[in-house]
C-alpha cells in the first residue's frame, strides 16, 4: 500500500475468489476505516475474479460511501475488466463502460 494524492493504493495479487475474497475485503475495509480517501485498488496482477471478488469490491465500496470516501479500481486484466462490466459493477468502481 502506498500514498497516492493523500490516499492509498492497495495492490491485489493473485486470484480473487471464494478462498481469498475475505482477505481482500478485510484489507480494503481496514484501509477505509483508517481514513484512506481516495482508496485505489490496483488489479493489474489479478488474473481471475469471481462473484466472491465482485462482492468484496462492492462491500468495500459500501464502506467507502458510509465514510464519504472514494474507492476506485485501476488496471484490471482483460478478463477481470470483462467480469466487472458484465456484472455492471465497472461504473461503480470508476471504470469506463467498455
């Protein structure tokens, strides 16, 4: 995690699926509760994201809203970007439609 314009960047690595989604969600929520704003989630090293991963991102976004903070994702792999777009989550996370 590093500073980016007085916010934080969290770099997620590996698959975000049923086995790992709670770890990702916990890291994001912890950063938000510690005052990270904006919180940027770098997905450049995530080759796979399933519905559990989508849920983790949405849960973190909900926490961000409660804290009046911004949460966005950046640099998703093509398949991850496709999942976020097909589930209509991409715009909620700051990604362009397509």
